[in-house]
C-alpha cells in the first residue's frame, strides 16, 4: 500500500472565501490523527504546521463550533508533538528541500529559521540553492535565515539577476493588487549591488517590458538608486522591446477608423472589436448641425467622451483589462493602463483630430466654440461672469498653442472653485492665488455629488469576488455544458441556477451569499437574486469605480442613503471623480504618477520636444483639447444638476 497523500491545506489570511474549503480539509486531516501519530514525509509535517495557524487564530474552532473545543485541543496536541518529533529527528533537513511542495516552501524556510539554523552549514545551502531550477525567493521572506546566511544570499542574488530583480522591484517599486510581499534583503547588499543586479538584468535576452518601463522612471531613494546611465539603458531596452512588439502586432493589429460618411444607420455607429475600433457618423447630419451647442453636445452623444452619468469614459477601468493586466503589477506611483485603455485613448484622439479638421473646413474653430461656452453660454444660462477664457489663435504653431492652453486649463479649475465658494469670480483674487489647485480639490455645487465604497467595506469586496468577477469559483457549472456565463451575476440575471448544480467547492461561496441576504433558495431549489438594489449599487461601483446618485432612480438613491448610514459608502462633493482627477493629473503632471505625460510642466519649463517637432506638439494640443472639453462637460453637468 502506498503512502497516504497529504491534503494540501493552505493558510489564507483576511476575508478569503477559500478558508472554508481549507478548514474542511483540515478537519479531515485532524480526524485521521491518533495518539503517537508518526509523520512519514516532509509535506505532511508542513501541512500540520499550517493547520496549527488556523488553530492559533481561532478560525478552526469557529468553523467547528465551541462544542468541538476539547476535541480540537487533543488533536492539535497530537499534531504539534508529531511535527516536533519529525523536525527534531531530521538533522539534514536541507536534503528534503527538493521534495517540498511549492505551496509549503515558504513555511519550510520559516521552520528552518525557527528550529534548524544551527544544523545547516553554508556550503550545503549554496549547493541546494544552485540545484534549483527557479529562483528561491521564499527564503528571503524570513529575516532570521537571511541574517544568518547574509553573504551566501548576497552572492546568490548577484548570480541570479532575473529572480533578484523581480524581488528588488517588488520590495521597492511594484504595487501589486494583492498585499505587497515583505522581503528581507541581505544587510551586506549595497546600493551598488542593487544597481549591478538591475544592469545585468537589462542584459538578459528578453527582460520584462513592464519592468524596463518602471526602471526608466525610477525616483531615487535612500534604499534604491539608479544612476542616469542605468536609467537610459532601461529606456533604450524598453524602446527596443516596444519596437519589436509593434512589428509583431502590425499583421494582426487593431484598425482604428473615424469616418464621416453617408447612410450611417442611426446617425452614429461604434465599433470595438479585436479587428476594428472606430466611429462612423452620418456626414450630412454633422453638416446640418454646426451650431455651437450641438458641436459641444457631439462630444457627449456622438463621440462618447463621457458615459450616461457624465463621467469621463477615458479613465482606466479594471473590468476592461485583460486577466494578466488586471492581476499584474504597477509601480507604487504609476497610473494603471491596459490594452483597452490605450485603444480608447487612440480612438478619442483620432475623433477629435478628424472633427477638428472637419469644423475647420466649415470655417469653424473649435477654440471659438470653447471660448463661447465659458464667456457667453455660462453668462447667459447661469449668470456666471469672469471666466474670460482666451485660447491661442488657431494659426499659431502647435508649440505656442500648447504653452498657453495648459495654464488656461488650470485657471478654469481655479475660477470654478472661487465661483462655487463665493458665488462670483473675482479676477484679482484669482491672480492673488498663485498656488495651483489640485484637480481633486475643485468643489461641486451639489452635496453628495459622488459616492464610493468605504475603505473598510469587506461585504462589497466579497460580493465582487463571488458575483462580479470572471475569476470567481462560481462561474463554471459542469451540468450546464456549453451554456456558461462569465460571471455569477450574469447567470442569475439572465438564466437559471439550481442548488443541485452547485459543486462542493462552491458551497461556501453560495452559503455566504445566502447568509448575507444577496441570494435565496426557492422551494424548487432555484437560486434567486434578492436585495437587488444593493447588488446593483455594488456592481455599478465595481464597473465604474463611482456612483452619481443624482442620475439614479429614487429607489436606488434611498438604498445609497442606507449604505452611507451603515458606513459602507462615502460621499464627496467635488467637480471631478477621483478617477477623472487622476486621469487629468496623469496627462498634465508627474507629481502623482511617475509615468505621467507631464505635459503642463514640459511646456512651462521648456523641456518639451524641439520647437519644430510639429507632429508631437499637435498631438499634445489635441490631448489638451480633450481634457478641456471633458472639464467643460463636467462644469455644465454640475451646474445643471438639481439638488443641494
């Protein structure tokens, strides 16, 4: 008879739904323990050590019930005794490392650090590390081991630049969607060593493009510094990788098209597929509607600069990112992007370019339309005077236009703030206030303008993970064959699901939804959505990152008010959403995001492309017009919103 296999119990911290599944496994393991239990392999010892963590934090007893306390104490005593006996009797514990299951390698080094340091010599450790096919990053999670073998691990890092770079960047630069790893680097590892590791990494055949982009934008600190040569090397490696990537995608790349043509069904038609992204607009309609209000409305209803809630459609949205983009990494101060994000950017830039040229051919300058909005429309419609917006003449070179338009955008934000606070725009007061106003601090006239999740709302996080995520364990149901849906919310909203079709590993997630009032089981076993209003609110925040209560039906507004009183949602009274402010900062500055375009400062301080690089300056000017038009839409919507 072969040896009994271990169950593979893993420890999960925080509100992880896999806990129930793991605790059920742990229960099975403990039921098999009897007095004088003997462990016959390293993984069984590590599994029992893992289960002990559930005992110590009280979760195992909570799962079993208080009536099982005596039983749990007896079994835990047997487990700890057998683990201690196994570890104590294996002096050459390094010889067992190759047999350790991947999920237990971190715990293995923890035990080494706690109980076996004195029995390991440096030569043995060097041999074990050099035998491994993959970089042994788990060893660096344990300070006692790192401190004991400082010089060995320093040399190991210098000899393995790829694995070491992953770890160094994780420690100093990368901001994961998951909790940040806590690595301990050898005390002897110097700044020069770290730079050598990075430089050697840049010399490997195909370094990670995401890493090279991060490295070219490093902000030096006392713990991690790159000199100008290494940053330039990283920049050039990035450019080379991007060039190869571009060449590879041209054969199967996405075509971006903006056309004004005859006989477009429904006036406007949008495409967003792998092969084609674009907008087709009925040309005759555009030609017949060239009054200033309609021109501006076209950016809302034709070109989709904002969604139906008047929230910018340019911002990064996690739900549109690919799986690797979504669960990948970013620098702590990097604006997150994705392939879809860049496609939308390219499309909107192309839209404004084509429309700008179209209007010019009709002897209409888009700059004149924008000036009309601030100088005439706001005065006639809302009695607001004092914006006095003057955009650069259309005949000026794009370089000159860029130099003046970015300060104008900031001036508009500052003036709107004074209007909201004082009811008037005092030009002298605006001039006296020399400090730029952060876009995120520009106020709104409407209380509770935007609603976001409270930072401690674990309920919403769990609902998202079970019902809205395509990575949930509640998406695939074998009994339905090919009739599957990307998310649980899709299935419950559009189809049927029955209790008999729930797999064992899905039971814990379903029970949570039932216990917390998001679904119920009907008499015939069908799983039905309940508390639909709360689910809708959480779903909209998941998709958009924000909710605009004034755009919702009264029944949803009441549910939002309830969630606010429960400290599950928070409100803000600002002109722009958090995401919109971040997006504008991403383009204009570099104070928040290190990968920002920094357009404002480049033109203000004369560090932009050379004067005669017209294409670059024209593109930057179009970006500025996009941002300015978005701000116009936001101001108009704020002023038109009813409420207090």
